[in-house]
C-alpha cells in the first residue's frame, strides 16, 4: 500500500493569475452556484417522485 508523504510542502491546487475577483463578481458567482445547486436538487426530487409514481 502506498503512503502519501507529508514531508514536503504541498503545491497549491490552482494557480491564481490575474486580478482578484471583485465583490460583485464573487456575489454573482455565488448566486449562480446557488441556483445550479437548487435546480439540481429539484430535478433529482422530481425524478424520484416520477419513479415512485410509476412503480406504484
């Protein structure tokens, strides 16, 4: 079994380039992520409801 070495420092997962997002951009992205999450949850609930109704 391979073990992960913790001796060396970890590299960042993402390299940020360019200017940092503004507060308005951050808010817009968070709002879009929220809408996407809620839409996905509703679609999954509807799919389960349809499957439940179809199986009796």
